[in-house]
């Protein structure tokens, strides 16, 4: 997985609770230089477990983002 993204997420989780607000993770991903657009980040968030308070589990976000990238690579490189 992207160590830079994991580090960035952990850096914003100052209390070490393992989750942050959706807006916080959007900002962190954009600052991490992931190259993801706002819409791509929101699409990834829709795949994550978000609690009733709107908090995102950081590990869940990183995992979903990782697998979505892998699938994009597989399907974009497959012969037509």
C-alpha cells in the first residue's frame, strides 16, 4: 500500500483513534500528492465504512483506495 498515504492519514489522526472526519481525509489525500481528484476521493469514501458521525476508519480508506488502484491497473492494461 502507499506508505505516503498511510503516513499522511496517521499524521492527521493525532489522538490515534484510527478514524477522522471525511473532510479531513479529503484534505489529507490532496496534500499527500496522491493525484486523486475530489470526485475520486469521494467515490473511494462511498466504498468505506463511515459511521453515523461521518467518521472514516483510516485503514479502511487506505485499503479501499489500494484495491481500487489495482483494479484500475488491471482493467486499463488488459487487451481489448
